[in-house]
């Protein structure tokens, strides 16, 4: 490759990276970075104090279940995938929170977005997930809830209404998130 072509290629790459940077860093871009709170992650479908759309989901054994069947419990709905590092990193804290709170009426419903069931099963076995895992290989549940980043978590109170919606990986078994879960029980 001669020097002119090399400089042209470098120039094109610089323009491309600068364009991407300017797009992502412009004011008002909601997709920029990880929001600090649920108010930083607007979602017109999931509004605090309202019932979420009811989902009919299939578990790993093929059994159907609905979100509305869990009314009366505090429910953490977690959208995740095996290819999502923050999702995998937060799994042990979800397991721990579930173990600490399940006897008080707390339930976790994990909705996996992998296209292949086997990918989800590997994580479930490795992490020893004790809570229900549902499959959403076509992303229909994620579309219905307008999930556009993973992990995405929705917390429902005992009436089945939305209390919190949080984007990104978190420590669910201690600190602010754990205290928030305990306060709902």
C-alpha cells in the first residue's frame, strides 16, 4: 500500500470516529452512557405507578406463565443475555438477593434474550440460578417493554405496579438497591 492510500484510509477512519463521537456526545442523546437513575432512562411504556403490559412467557421447559400471576409479591423482572458482560456480572448479586428475600414474598423473573436456549442454559447452570428464567429469543417481550439496553430491570410492587426501572448492572444484594427491595416488602 502506498503512502497516499494509507493517509486517505487514516483520514477516512478519523472522520468516521469523530462523527460517531459527535453523535453520541450531543446534548439530548438518551442513548449516551449508563443512566444514573430510572428517571434518566425514559420509557413511555413503563411508567411508575402503572401496571406494565402483561407478558406471557415460556420457561426453559416450555411452560407458559404470565407476569400478572405474580401479583401479591414484589417482583424483579430482569432482561438479560449470555453475551452481555454486565448481565453476567450482576447475576451473583441477583442470586444472593433472591436467597435473602424470597421468604418475604420476593420473586425474580429473568427474561433471556439469547437466540439459542443452550446459551441461556450454560449461564443458568454455571451461575446456579434459583429463580425462574423465561426465553424471549425473538425479542417480543423486550419490544413490548421497549428495552433498548441490557441488563434492564423493572421492579413491581405487591399490587403489580411499577416502582422502579433501572438500566445497567447493579449490586442487588447490598447497598441502595437492596434497601429499595427490602422497603417494598
